[in-house]
């Protein structure tokens, strides 16, 4: 990192460095079609299924990292999403929702990378934690609103509970605190650059999931 980069808050650095990949993920054809109301609830269900595999990897790995000097400060109970995803899937797929549930190949690769970082590289885990949870608190709310209006889910109810953070009364304040944690992360400049690179990789893995979902749910010409 050069002198200018070193003087830039890490939270700013990580946001600007991954901006291109973030935009690519947000503007994927699948997500555009989903948010545009051009896909059915089955597409939304399949997307929710993929999230479950990723968050299970993210949150199963979190428990062992609570005491870690780098990743530990980021592990917050109010962020955990697996239980909410399971309530949504029970609503969307029925009580036997686990039957026949398979990750897409891109989802399996994404979850495997998250689990690998949780196990072997806590700083890399932070990159995945950041890209997922801060995204959920921001753009995720757009998805919730669209889903409620498009498929008639109760406001903040079953089907969209994944996007509802009951334990966070002030998302803007929470995100500020989170960015302060990033700025104070216990890592040297070289490790910070590796975290930025892993953040880019996380967005690329997410985009690959969208691409495969787009192949499963192509819009007819």
C-alpha cells in the first residue's frame, strides 16, 4: 500500500476496491429479473435455498472464531441468519423443505471457500462476513420490499424473515459501528490488501451463483 492508501480508512478502501464487483453482482440478469417482477416465486425460493448453504457455512464457522483477535469482534449474534432462512424455507417449501435440497455448483464452491477461510484464515473470513451482512442490511432491504409486493408475503413475515434484523433497531448506526471495526481490524497493510482481494473474490463467487440461477430461470425471448 502506498502512503495515500495507508492514510485511507480501511472501511473506505474495502468499499471502493470492490465497487466494480459489487455492481456486477447487483446488476446480474437474474437479480434484475427477480427485482423487476419478471420471475416467479419459484425463482425467489431457489435463490433463498442457495443463501441457506452460504450462511450455514458462514455461521457454523463463526462459533470457533469468537475468541479470534481478527475475526472475533465481528461475530455478532444479532446478525445470524440461518434460523430465519430456515423459517423462510419452511414457508416457501413446506415442512419437509430439506428434502431434495441441493446447492448449485457455484453455491457449493462459495460455501466451501467461506468454510475454508473460517477454518484456516480468520482475516479472509472477515471479507466474507463484510460482503454478506453489510449487503443484507443495505440492498437486502430492497429485495425484501420487492418480494413482499411481488409475491404477497406479509410485511417482515414468513418468506422474507432473512432480511429482517430484529436485534438491530438502528441499521445506519450499526453499519457505522461495523465500519469502525473494519478500520480497527488487527492486520498489517499486506494482510489488509489480502482481505480486499478476498472481498473481490467473495463478490465474484456471489456473481457466479447469480449466473447459474440465471441459467436455471432464463426469461423466454
